[in-house]
């Protein structure tokens, strides 16, 4: 369970209550979440408000498109009863239901409306992707060459405002010599037309469940993607944990790229050398293990969410009061 505060009455009950948090516990968790937001997210929000670019971190806001205002909100997750919670702070629009003891976060027909079946189908697909990824061994040694493949024999630069630390000839030579081993569709789809045939597998969106694996930097960054896709039903602590991990992975992602990012405080991991490749693999392994733990937590949360969605789909009313 992705909760770190003291709890009482653990366990799944017929009324859908998984855990009960007393007021002191959930207020503590809320304060800790706000402090972590200020440390890890708020500085980038302020920077962006000044229109200052950072090609390393901005990716997390632009590609994933999860607004920082949403990331700032704290939610306990599906089936968590908050004793004496304020209805104005934990509102109906965020999926909270009033009980005689406090507010519980539960999906309801009032909140999801006619989207229940589509939401449930999407959740099942995310869960299948996460479980398939989790059950595979980590494949290491791609050396982050997806960023190189996005520039391979390109007619124009991908990031025109960031210079390269290698020549176009050196870039092509690295790709040709090391080879491409990409298993992540959302990276592969940005390869240049010249680079795509060099990948052993010609990936499509429909291949994601079949090929994603836990050594991939982008698959591990995507733990954040799939967590916030099902917010607020996923605990905010887990979403923010995944964001912080994605930010750290993104630094390796770009440090191992052919871009010169020293002006942004990022020293290169030169994967065109044996030493750089060894550094990359060591960090890749650490990130893979951390992501595996978070992915496991997210799988548990999505299964609990699906339990409640199954209840809604079968037209069984969700009790309005927790005993």
C-alpha cells in the first residue's frame, strides 16, 4: 500500500473501505506531500512562469501533459476513509463521498457519468501493460541510443536551440556500430526514417503490451504517466514518487544523448565510449529496480480501482455510509 501515515482498521471491507486514516494521520501526509511538491516541482513551475526553458525537465510537463496544479493536490487513493475530512477540501468533484465518519474517495456514477465502461476498459489496458512489463526480465545495454536514432541522418535538428556534442558523422557512426535495441514504441516512433530499419523490431502502438520491459528508461518513466492517468484514484504519494523518479531518469536520458547540455548543469554520460556505457548500465539497473517497486504498488492500486469499477458496472450501489 502506498501510504506512509499511521492507519487504523486495515483491510478490505464490503463497503469498499480499504484503510481508515485518522485526522492527524491524513493531515501529516498532506503536509509532507506539499513539502515534497515545493522541493521537487515548484521550482520548475516558477521557472516556466518566467519563460525560462530547460530541455531536460520540460519534457515531463510537455510530453506527459499532467498539470502541476493537479500534481500538487493530495489524495489518499481509492477506498481510503479520511476521518473528519472537510467536504470543501475533499470535494465531490474529486470523487469523494460523504460518510458519517468523514470522506471516502470512491469512483461513483455521479463522478464518472457515462464514461464508466470506457474508463474501466482503459484501466484494464494500463494494468495489462504494467503486469506484462513487470513480469519480464530487464534488458539492459541499449545505451540510451533512442535519442541518437531520432537524429540519425536527420535533415534538421530535433532541438534546434540545443547544440550537439558530437558531429553528425560521429553520431551516425555510433548508431551503426552499437546498433539499436529499442523496445518502447513511444521512443521508436520518433526515430528518423533512416534509423527505423536498424531496429530489430518495427514497433507499433499495438505492440506495447508485447514488448515493453523493465530495463527501458522510458518504460520506467512511464510509471509516472500511468499513475497520473488514473489520478485521483491513485495515491498522490505514489504519483509524486513516480514523478521524482521520472525526473531522475530523464537526466540520464539526456546525459547519454548526443546533445551538449552543460549550460543546463548536465554533464554527459558518453555512451560512445566503453566507460560511458558502463556508467549508463549501472544507473539503468538502479532505475529499473526502483521503478519495479513503484510499478508493483501501482498494480495493486489499479486492481483495487477495478474492483470498485466492477461494482459500478454491475449496477450494485456503493454504500453511502461506512460503519
